[in-house]
C-alpha cells in the first residue's frame, strides 16, 4: 500500500465509522489482534475501511467471517470479471431494498464500465441493461432471489466453474444487505450530511475502490484468518471453487459459534422453520406479520425472535425500537451483532440453496 493510499484510507476512516448506527464500532487506533488484521486487509484491498465490514467490529470473529466472504467472492481475482460481479451485487441489493449497497456498487460498476448500465441496474430495470454480460448477470441475480418452482429456474449465464463466483456474490449480498439495512444509514455518508453531496461521495468511493484493485493479493489470502471448517450441505453451490467453498464454510462456522453463545434455541428453531417454506419475498408492508410466529416463543425470547425474523425477512423495517427491546436483556454490542449476523446469514444461505450446482 503506497503512502498516498495509506493517507487516503486514514482520511476516510471518520466518514466510514460515522455511517454506523445502533452499535459502536472499534476505532482503528484501538483495534488489536484479529480486528486490526482485518482492518489492514480491508483498507489495502478495498481502498477504505468499508462500513459494511466495520459494523461487525464489536464481534471480531463475526467481522472476520464477513470479510472472508466479501474478499473471496467480490474482490479476489477469479474467472468472472469484476464488473460482472459488481452487477450481481447491485442487482441483489436492489431486490433487497438496500439503498446503501445499491449506491456503492452501482457507482463502482459505473467507474469500471461507464455508461448508463449501472444506473439501469440500480433502478431495478435489469432487462434494459445494454451490455449483454452485465444484463444476463443482473437478470439472473434478480430472478435467483426467489425460490424456483419445481422444474423451473432462471437462465444461467455462467459455466459450472464460474458458478461459485456468481452465486457467492449473490449470497454475500443477501447477507450484507440485511446487515447494512440494520446498522448503516441509507447512503454512504453520515446522516447529518446533505444528500446533495451523494454524487460526489459516489465518485470518490468509485475512484478509491478501483485504485485498490492494483493492490489485491491472490485468491485465498484471507482464509487463514479463520480455522478450516466442514462444508454445510447448503453451500454445495461453492463446490467447484475450493477457495470460495472454504471462505463460506469458515464464515458459517464462525457465525454459528457466535450465535450459539447468545441466541436461544427456541429463536433458532423458529427462524429455521420460517425459512424452510420461504419463497424469497419480503413479508408484509408493516411489521404486523411478525407477531403470529412470535406467539410460539416464550415471552422472554420474543425481542430476540422479533429482531431475528425482521433481519431475515424485512431488514428495511428494523429501527431503534426493535433493537432497544432486544438490548433490555442483552445490552452488549457483540451479542446484537452476533444475533443479526446469524439471522442474516441464515436467510442468505437459504437463497444460495436454490442456486444450481
């Protein structure tokens, strides 16, 4: 990392951390151990201390899991062009109503290829994208967010060897969108900043992220941050790519370990049951839908159950009242991040289980 790149990354740290809400992130000057390792890798290879990673910092192992998935699917070199992967990221983010991620990844895509296509994907009009490879990727990512009917499924625009990169980015953003909707503002800037400046912020981020592309190491360079782990059945889509397979297996193991420490079995069982029949669609225009499944939980577990269900099925409906209710019994930021991460990854893994293998 050059001196100029280091200065730029440090200058943007305050902006990055100011976007995080509901938890207090670890400041770079206070980071040690694994947190410091992840922060260094993120700044070197992503260009900035990415808020979607930093929001996890109260739970270092969970943050490491998020970084492994992000780096090894979206950032590390692979068979699939970065612009195509960014198109998948932006399309999934539009499906999940995550304006923050749509803004960042459509801006990155625009910086890579220019033209109207990034704006078209951001608007959800994926069938109108001009470039064939980007259009096919965005159309697939949009359709693959829904569970296919028997014998049906979206057109697959990739080879068997490319599949883990496409599916990996899609699963990653089904995860990150839920975490970002919960813990970040709706744009990559502090809540107090005038939204008129968003265009300038997007251009700066795009430039910094593209510049970091020259510093990206080889695929798999992040894997040693977490121990090797068995591969769950719902990650079968990753099998052709050993690096992506292990990134997600290790991440899933870390998130599950953290969740078992803080999430009641009754809450886990409820979310697993609700995901079993889920078709990929969000639940309802209000939060009233959540009350019926919560009735099956002991009253003491309902705040955690409510938060888990909302993260999984309607993360855009989460506000401080939902989080405050959970914090009455578990005030620690690490517990909150662990629960939200487990719920988000459970939903994301469910969408991945629909992918072709």
